[in-house]
């Protein structure tokens, strides 16, 4: 895919499952790797916890605040 974080004329990013089964964003041009929560946090300029909340809202998941 083309990067959503920078101007990208080539398909230089993608997602994969790591050896532990985590979904990882990989930018081949910058070597940046983000788990799916960090990806959402960066994409929407949120803190990690806020990104978790946004994902829960988007997928209509139940969350309990501690």
C-alpha cells in the first residue's frame, strides 16, 4: 500500500502477522513498524489509550474504564 503518513509514489507499506500473531504495519521505506493500536494512534494523532478507545468505538466493543 502507499503510506498514509507521508507522500508515497510507490506501494511501500503493508501489514503482516508477526510470530506472536500480532498485526503489524510495516513501512519498507522508513523501516517503521507499528502494532495496530500504534498505527491508529499515529493516524489519528491520539495517545495509545485513546486509540484503544477509538478502536473499541469503531468496532462496537464493550470497554470498562478502570
